[in-house]
C-alpha cells in the first residue's frame, strides 16, 4: 500500500510504499530531506509528524522514546502506517550547495597531545557555509573523513579541530606527516546543524571533546550582534590540559549577551576547582527551569542521548533541541 507524505515548510509531496522508509521514498522522488548515516545513528534526518503514524523494524539509536512520544521520527528508519504531514526544522534554513574543490594545508599545530588544529587554504574565494556545517575530506580510495568547520566564514581559510586516532590512516598517519603546502580534495559544505535565529530563546550549548568546533563557529557568528540571545556554554573534557580553547572562550565575555562559560571535567586532578562530572548533569544543576531555552548538543552520542532523556524529563522543549552526533555523523557521513 502506498501513502502520501506532505512536507509542511516546502509544500512538497511524494509517495512512500508501506515497506520502504520515508527517506528512501524521498530520495526516489528527488525530494531533499536532510540525512547522513542512513541507519538511525546520527539523528540528522529527524522529522516532526504533524499528522499520521510510522513504525520501525527496530527502534533507532538516535531517537529517544521521549522524542517519539512528542511526535518525532527518523526518516531513514520510519515506515508509514498512514498518510503523513511532516515538518523539517532545517527547511527554514538556506544551505549552500556542496561542491568538490582542492584545498591546501596552511598550518598544522597541536592543541593537545591528541587534538590537532588544522587550517586549510582554498584556491580562490572564501567558502560559503552556515556555521555548524562540516566538510568531507575525499580520500583516494573513495572513503571520506568528516570534520566540522571550527570558525565562522571570514576568509579563504578554514579551521578544524581534529582528534588524532592512534593508528588511524588519516588522522594519525597522513596528518602526522603532512606539512604546510600539502594538497587534498574536499567536499563542502555539508550538514544541517546550525543556529536557529527564529527560536529567539536563551541558548544552552553542550559540547564534549572536539564537538566544541561547530559550537565555536556558531558562537563566533553571534559575536557583537545586538540580537544575540543569552548564551550558556558547557564544555566537557577529561583533564585541565584538554581545555585547549580556554583563553579564546574567555575573550568572548562581553561580546556575547549574558555569556556564561562552564568547563566540566570527568577526570580532573585534585587541584581542579571547577565543575566535575558530565556536562548534562551540570546543566541540570544550574537550571531549574529549562522550558524556555533552545539547546545545541554536539559531541559524543552517549552524552547526546543522555542529555535528551534528562532535558525532556526537566520540561525542555524538544522542538528547540538540535544535535550533532560526532561518532556517527562525522565518521560515517557519505559523500553527497
């Protein structure tokens, strides 16, 4: 049996068979729906069911029961049980079309023992992208490695924070030997993680590890803006030595409205006087009422899933929750 799917924001419609996913049907009909991993691990294809119902062969990893109860679904795994009217939050944002282009290593330096600051130079003008998006490095064998832009668009240089994986063919071997002037091919911009100005809510941003990169790009785009909402940033790392952006983040005070920065360490030394544990727990400790905030979660999938559960239990609006799961989305993102 076939069902009709109507996208509220764009007024597009397509037909989906009962035994295929909403995403597969959209691709077949040449209708654009955001997606990355295609197996329910990243959550990029999250849609809101305005009407209708779906089922899953297996409940997807990147969707919480709270989100499903609130009407959300993952298009890559959802199979229709009726006609659907869906809403796609990212449809409100205009994203530039991705393109393939050559790039040159401008600078490589170590932030920490296992995090590299990589700067790429583009051949012509600056790349047009929305802060929060990422690029694919195209490897000769057809595989890709994906990294978020770590700064707002400004020039022909692109910044990235790369965690070195011991023994990793790209992050360890290639980057470990690369020098300024080395060339590579990239595809960018990709992804739909981005700032939603239309929400006009105080921002709570939670990052773990190099998940700070797209958050940094978004916050840099808000510096000195008169319409910047209040911003609270929680950054989870293991030890004091891992907090490689302390000075830069401190410089944002006074340039972001009512800016609060809370580093949270999971393996802090005895001398650490700051917060300990996990970023999501620190947020809950600091905010009794979360119903009026917008949330941006970026980094480890375990943090994101736990944060979603806890935020929902505390009354947070899932309509104003945006996530970028690094392990799945950025390790497995296909070339578009």
